[in-house]
C-alpha cells in the first residue's frame, strides 16, 4: 500500500498577522495509522520542502500521544522537512491520497491546479481519496468527468460553520466549507462539534475535524483492503 499525503504550504491566517499551516494531529494520527498498517508514505506540498505547522496545533492542549510520537520520530521529521513538490507526483504511483487539514489548505490547495488535477486523476482511476477537517475544502473546484462539481449529490463533511465560529475565524477564512459544499449541491452531514465524524460516499471519504483524522485514515485502509479482495 502506497499512500500520498498532501500538506499545505500556506502559513498566513488571512490578514490577522497570525500564522497557520497544517494541523499536527491531522498529519500524525493518519501517518501512524498508515505506517502501522505497513504502508509506504510519501509527503507532498505545493512548494516542497518543510511545510508550515500551525503553531496552535502544537500547544499542550492539542498534543496527543501520536503528535508526541511524530515529534520524536527522526525519520518522520526528516520526511516532513523534505516533502516533494506537488507538481512532481502522479496518482499512477499511489494507491490512495490523504489530505490533512489545518486552515492553510483553504488558501493554497483549494485553488491549486495541480491538486485539483491530481484529485480528479485519482477518481478517474477509481482510487479512494480522503480529506479531513479543513482539507475537504480543497474539493472546491474539483469536478467530475462530465464537468459537474465533485461534491454535487455526494454525502460529505468537513469543518462545520459552528466549529469555525467557535474558533472565531468565520470572517477570516476565504470560504466556509459547509456553505460552499451546500451551494454546490453536496449533502453536508455533521456530527457534534469536535467529536469524531467520518462520511464515506463511494471513493470519497471526509472527516469533520481533528478528532476525525485517525478514523478517516482507518476508513481509507478498510476501503483499500476491500477493493483488493
């Protein structure tokens, strides 16, 4: 099993003067879910190299056993410091792709032509795609083979309007995932704020928030193992 994980290269939280990036738990939890299942993992980002970590995600209140494991893992840290450029990867080399969140993807990956084309190529090849928290927002401009929004008519989730309001960033983010998906005809489903919640619809797996990142990775592994039976 070969897994591509795509991280943001964007580090500015709108015009707040604060930093953002990827959310550590949303990388660490799926990373070890895949690694402990024997997967080969490649990390990519639009700019390559070291992607920006949302500093808030490494505050004590948000650290977990797996974030600490990742921070202490020299191999993982070396891999993170040298992510490959997103425009250099091909879906043909992978079984699946997973997008961790953090607010960063709303600015860069959601608008990145290479990311859009990559996701479309995974679906065209009938390979599953999973995205968690803010990362489902990268589906914003992804389309089906017949030119319709990918999320149209699909059951999806992502960071909710109420969760965005709770962190005080409703007016900072470039768009609200729940509103965007609903406007495109997506069937937006959600669980309780901050509780694990994962939705699967065909090849598409989406998780609502940081707590959903490991369950989303587990759902992805289950789908891959079913497809090979």
